[in-house]
C-alpha cells in the first residue's frame, strides 16, 4: 500500500463547476501538506501549503486538512479551462524535507 | 527573482551509459532536492543537498549520486543507466528556515534510456 493515495482520474467537469480533489494517507507523522499543479511536460507548481489540520483559502482555491481522518482536499471554485492539469498532493513529516507525493489526479475542465 | 532552472531539457542515452543533470536553485535558496517522476506517477524523492552535504536520501541505489556547489547549484549523476531510469527528473529548491521550507520545482529534464 502506498503512503499517499490519490485517484488518478481523469476528472472531467464543465467550466464554472466546483472541483473537489482528494488524497488519503497512512503515515500519521505527516504534518505539512501541499498541493501542486502540473501542466503536461512541465514541473509542478506550488498552489497551496498548509500546516496541520484546518482550512486555507487563496482566491478560487481552498485546501482542507483533516488529520484525524488522514484526508486532505483541494477545492477549486469557478473552474476554468486553464485549470486543466494534473494535481499532485504532497506531504512531509515535521523533521526533514522529503516530500511524499500522491500519484496525481488529471483534471479536464471543458468550455 | 530567478526561478529554478534545469539543463538539459531532454536527453537520450543508451543502457549502461552515465548521465549528469544540472540544476540552478532559485535566488536566495540554499537547499536542493531531486525527484524522479515516471510517466503517469507522482515524483519520488531521490536525495537532498544542504550546504554542499547530502541531507536525506530516498530509496534509490548508490549509482544515483549528486553534488551541490558553493553557489547552491546542483548536479545529479546516474551511472550504469537502466531502461527504468527513463523519467522526468525534477529539481526543487527551498530556503531552509527550520520547519517552514516550501519547495519550488524546475521544469525538469526528460531522460530517455534506450
């Protein structure tokens, strides 16, 4: 079993929809949680960075962390075709800098 | 502010050869991490360098090695290439500020081993 599980998709939604992306994890030592967006043949771009449980909002993006359930989510409001990409969740322990990634969810937003 | 850059963009090698990939960290960052991303997978941590010393290593064999230079740029060397080494190699830089150290990725080097 992988430490971080993520549905690979693809997830196809119409423009303007609310998108929900999720990851589950098994290691309770993870304290820092990130979401990256990766366009085809490009490097990952950091979208959201959160510490421990709770919510964080940045524009159209909201990240949620539920450590008791070992579950993190990224919500995208008013989705746009330009949001079409692969979304990677990543997390790390309190000590050290190694990021553990999920496999990524491919999102397609159709005009 | 200059972002993370990597060279070359693409590379084709044959099995058994050696390869060197290069990374320039973002201005002001002192830590470089390397990841391997196979097609359709998430990145896998290879190792990290902080102040020219290896500072953590993932589950990769010794034929994967690296260097960090005084200007914080870095190299990833892979010896005795295998077909499974074909992947996107990503470099990420960060500023070690204790617990707060977001990693910012470069565009990657796509390595194909034939």
